[in-house]
């Protein structure tokens, strides 16, 4: 959980107009806690008309 809070302020979007009504692919090399995907995905899905897909090369079990 600490990782989630440590990274929360790192991800911001300055111009959401560029992403309105877009289909996006969010890629992370390795999903460990899922914090990066969750934080970024949460921000992206707040943008009007956004469809989001996620992909990763590996997941740590």
C-alpha cells in the first residue's frame, strides 16, 4: 500500500482535451502491486469518452 501512496502525485495529465473520446492502451513492463496501472487508469478513465485497455509483459505473483 505504501507504493500506491508514494506514486500518487507522480501521475498527472495537463491537457485532457488531447485524450477526449480516445481509445488508449496503458502498458506497464511488470505489474507488481498494480499501483501504477490503478493510478494511471483511474486518471485516464475520468476523461470524457475514454476507452482504456491495459497490457503488461509480466505479473509478479
